[in-house]
């Protein structure tokens, strides 16, 4: 057994001072049992915890660290920017440079506004869509996560899918009523909501590749059909690319599938590890934002010079090195193929969804195309698998309903150790 002495001590202290001992719920390991490990440092493909354990990192800060930890160019840019002050609250050149670069990289984005997190980006994009269209309702998909804004914490009510029910206390019924829930990959469920709410829908927001119910790919026609419906009905189509942006391609899922949304929300990789988000899209919509237009949105630390410096180096690197995506694809394919071989040898029949450097191993025999099918996974098995992988030095996302993220720092040696750990962990399950 790996030692968790120092982590457990920290966790027990943390619970006195921080709700649940963590600043973001999934980190608490509640879905997999056991105490979370506290990370002290990370370098390249590895994280080191407070007890001196070393893990191959397959979360990479939930996406941002696509180049692995401790990228020298990014760290240098951060240090240099910090020496010119941590914050101005006034315009700075880096903001202009990153905006220009984002617009160059993300095909549908003509203007962009920087914020401090993915949550802020999606909340702002929805307000903008409402202000722009003069309509109030939005459509989202069951199992898609768009940050913790009130409008998004809504599950489908039993029976009438038109009646949103809050997923969290504190979200008002009024807010819930304005959020309509459709089923991922089910265009009929979207058409139905549109027909039942003619002329009332401001926006449709979707993860163009879902990553927050585990990795779930859109079916070949699905995004195109959404585009058609939104164009026909005057609905603002929002791709939430907080996860997929700069990851599945330099221009995100919209580039990969060649379907253009009206607005795009971004986060994670865009800040190179610093807290950054952004939303952007068509000029005519973006110009509705204050001070150009009437829809208010602001931020004391938005466009923060240190954060912009980190993001700029990250995005320049991805823009200038298309081979990053080839490499990420190849590495991830090797991991996935290795896992598949292990499963086959053990005659175990599970599902793996994979696109680019995102993948999920679901402990179910069903194909996984939406939240309903994702939920057929055996969570007990996942929990044993997770803990066994941790013991063997591989740090996975501590929930079945999360995607794993591969970084360019993972080399053949780490691929081999991941596949080996997977084999041992699966063996322990059968
Ligand atoms: C992570 C994520 C968010 C929220 O971003 P935060 O920076 O955690 O607020 C929103 N949408 C998607 C698709 C995400 O993966």
C-alpha cells in the first residue's frame, strides 16, 4: 500500500476549515472512497504527493496542462510578467495579442472577451444570447456540464422534460423553468423542445464532445442537425469548448467536425494552468457586450497580465506546432489500444470512448452515447479500479463520469507503465 499519512493528516485538518476539505467537490474522492492525495509538485508527466508518492498524471489539472507540468517557456513568461506587477485593472498589450491569436485559431470566433473561469464564460455567453435575442429559455443536454452557474444546474424532471428541476438547493424554480433538457445525440428530443417552445428559446448550449459524463462523442450528423435547427429558429448555438478547445484540435471540436457555432466558450488550456476563461463568436452578437452594447459583463481581474502571459505562450505553442495534435493522438491511441488488448485477453467486455487526447473506460457492456447509457456503468468496479491504479502509480479522474486527459509529456515509457498498471488492476477485478 502506498503511504497516505501526510495527505490524510492534511485532509483531516482541511475538513475543519474548508467545506468537505476541498475547493472543488470531485477532488474529495467521494465517488471512489479513501482520502484524496495532496499534491506537492508536478513535473512533466508526473505528480508528486505530500508522502513522496509519484503518479503518472492522466488528469492534467482536468485538461489545462496539455503540455504536461513545468513547461519552461510558460513558467518563464509568468515570472517575467509577474515582475511587471501582478495586476493593473487597466488595458494591457497581452490582452490584445491573445484575443488576436484566439480569433486566428478558433474558426467561428470574430471577437472575444476574457474572463477568469469556464463558469464565468458560460454564464456570460447565456446572458449575452438572451440579451441579443430578447428571449429567455435555453436548451442544454442531460449529462453536459457547463460550470456551476444557476441555469446549468438543472436535471430533467421525471416525465415532462420541459419542466426543469433544480439539481442543487439554492437554484430557484424560476431559473429552472427557463432551462430545457434534451438528450445527447437525440435530435428528436431537441426538435420536440423547440416545437413546444416556439419563439421562446434564446440559446442552445452543448459540449460538442461531452466530457463531463465521461467521454461521449457526438454522432456524425448530430452537431450539423443542431446547427440547422438553430439557424432555422433563430437560436444562438453555443459550443462549450472549455474542455475541447485547443485540445482536440487547435480550433477545438468546431474545427474537428467542421460545424460552426454562433458563440464559443473557452477555458482550461487557454490559461496554460492559470485561471482563465473566454467567450467569443460572431461580431454582431459580441458587440452586444458592454461597453459596446447593453449586456453587462465585467471582471476586476479579467485579462490579468500574468494569466495572459501564460495563455499566450501555451496558445502560440499549439498554433505553431500542429504536430502536438498528431503526437497526442498517437500517444492516446497507444494507451487505448493497450487497454483494449488487456480487456480482450481477460475476456472482459467494456466500453472505451476516445477522441484525440480524451478517453474514458466505462465499466458497462453498453455503447455509451448519452448520460442514460453512461449511467449503466458499474461504479463499484470503477472505484476498485481507480484505487488499484492509484496504488500502481497512475492518477486517474476520481469518478466514472469524467474524461481522462493525455499530455505531450507522456512518452512510450509512461504508456507502457499505464497499460501495465491497467492490466494488473483489471486482473484484480476478475
Ligand atoms: C470545466 C468545464 C466548465 C467549467 O469551467 P471552470 O473553469 O471549472 O469554471 C464548463 N464547461 C465545460 C465543458 C467544462 O469542462
